[in-house]
């Protein structure tokens, strides 16, 4: 199995390799669990979620362990994608045209590489907020080992943890909406891995053209 | 509590005023600790363990009379000893019985996410219901007095102000055991009055011009109050905070952040839905007639 995307023979393009999809869904599944149990402890109105998921005590305990799973998944994503998520000079023009992207006037949007600048924002947003969530989460997990004279750490953690979580929720809402409803074909790409050539050329023109050049170079 | 059930509000088929109407009974209870008459005998520590059924645990020795550094999940009542040097060079042994202060505005309760795990009764007692505790430890962060502690099963425990005894009209176990009478129990107003009288006595006749009562306003007052020889140096009494309050980070988290976050999450979900209604999906024309983005430029 290839470690890199490539052109498939049947007029399709492999967008996400098996490894990428597996890591994405490890992060996705653990994040959804963290979101649901986290919301249960965020508001008394949502405490019932923890009851439904097996009881509040088990939800509190598993929330921490799933946080570790999520952190590992984000770490693997960093390993796979950090290079491709680097900001490039072309990104500025893309952000300048964000209004057209939102209004589906895609012909007026600069062409995107494998990941467009919006996807890069999602990645780095989850990476940095995930890091802060991990650090503050460890403090919240073991408050008994934080001495009283450095309890500022605990006081910071109870504020940092929900703030970072809210930032990821904002990203998550947009990500799920775009991946399922807005960008037709995107959800299939992260399940089965492939997209049509027209899809690749429309949404990630620069990337697709590079794939074409690579494939002719190989021949 | 037990008193509450005796006050009559209405009587069926009764002509005229309700007997006792207009009488304000005070239900707020209070423990008064007079540190100036405490001899550090630790009878209160033992009485607390006895009544609550905890075994006497291992103690630590650090060149002091103090049993252990701080209260524990199964050791709710601890006298804090401090060999305090006064400005004139003389030594004074300060002894303060440390336990849950039963705040009127409890930080533990504000921080707790678990339904019914912390209850504040009308008489002022703040009590933990361990069966509902989920072991998150947020109460430990919300408390300005470092009182709630995890048990090995990761449930938090602390002084109940002998809620079980008080609800039956008895005074707390520690009060019962005190041989010097430095511990008192009664209504909040009575204890406050007694404490102020004692503080005035210390100021007027005993050479403690800064003697005063510790009933911190930052947490809305407490249901355990102290008489101190020097109310201007509370920290000397085993780290008694001068101006305790619910930590500002806990207040920010539980008030503005919660409402900003709730608004943001709802606005986000509504926002993407409205976007879909207005602009719909990005559909790729598979016949190759779709113009590529940016190519026209």
C-alpha cells in the first residue's frame, strides 16, 4: 500500500492513504467521545450525556484516557502532515478571497495545494489547542500532586482547558459541516480514500497538476 | 434542619393569625474557635475520628506538635501549630484548629460539575455526598482553604460540621470534646456576638490591640469563625488566608466563559446550517466543464 497519494487507473485519485484515514478516524472517534463527555461536565444541562455514556464517574475516568488516545493521534497527524501544512506565500491570496470561497464562487479563489489554507488552519488549530488541552488535562487529572503553593497551575488549567476546547469545537463544527454537507465528495475521500479527477482538479488544482506531472515523469 | 420543621407557616381551618407568626427563628449554625484559649490538646482531632469512624492514621514528625502537614480525606480536623516570633522577639505558640470553613459562598460547590455531589443546607452546612462524587477534583481547585481531599477511591471527603449530629439537635463532636471551652457551637449571630465580645476583651484587657474575629467577607462569611490575637496577620495561623474568595479563574470559567461558550456553540451550529440554506453545497461537475479555481486569473 502506497504511503503517498497517486492517480488510480479508473479515473479516480487516491486522496488519503489507508494510514491517513486510520489516524484521522482515531482522532475523530476519540474527539467525539471527549466532546460529549466534556460537554456533560461543562454544563448541568448536558450532564445526562455522561449518564447515557455509562455513568458520570466512568465518563470522567475515560475522558482522561481518551484524551491520551486523541493526543497520540494528533501527534501521528503532525508526523504525517506537518510538512504539507506549512504556510506558503500563496496562502495570503487565498485568505483574501475567503469571501468568494464562502459564497461558493470557487472560480475566483486561488488554486489550492493538497491542503488549502482553511485546512491548514484546522490542522494547526487542533495541534496547538490539543497540546494545551493535554497539558491542562494532565493537571486536572492529578490535582492531588500539584502542591498548594503552586495551585496557580490548577487555577490556570480550569480556565485553559475549556477555552482551548471551545476553540476546537468551533473548528470541529466547521470541519464536520464542510466534510459532510458542504463539500460533496470530501466525506467519501476520508472513508474510501479516493476522489474523482474533476474533484481533485476543482478543489486542489495545484496538487492535482503536480500529481499529473509526477505520473507522466514516472512513465 | 430539625428546627425548620417546627416553624408553622399555615394552619388549616384556623381563624386569626398563625401562632408564632412574625417570630424569626435563626437556623444558621456556627462553630466558634477561640484560638486564644486553645491549648493544642488535640481532643477535637480524636473526637472527630471517633465520631466519624476513621482509624487513627500514621502521623508525621517535623519538629513540631503538629500531627501531620495538612488535613487528609480521613482526618478532617487538624490543629495547625506555629512557633510565631513577635516583633519584640518573644515566642508565641499559635494554634488553630483547621477544618472546612463551611463558606456561605462555597468555592467547592461553584466548581463541582457533578449533580448533587455538594449540598449547602439552609443552616449553612456545606456537605459532600460521596455517592454522587465523580472524582474530578474541581472542588479542590475551587476551595480557598485547601480542604477537600481524595480518598484512595478518588472520592472527596471533608468535615461535615457533624451534619448528622446537628440535624438531631446535637453539637459537633469536636465541640463536645474540647476541655478548655475554646470551641463553641450555636447560631451564627450568637457566635458572632460571643466572638466580638472576646475580641474586645483581648483588645481592652489582654494587650492584643489587633485582636479580632475571622469571618471573611470574600466568601460571604463562614460558618466556622475564629477569634485571633492578631487579626491583621492571619497567615501566621497555619496559612489562614487573609482575604479568601472563590478563585477568579473559577469565577471566570463558571460565569462569563460558560455563557460565551454556550452562545458560540449554538451560533456555530446555526451558522453552518444557515450557510447551507443560503449557499448550498460545493458540487463538482463531473463532465469536466467546471472551471478550475484560480486558473482564470
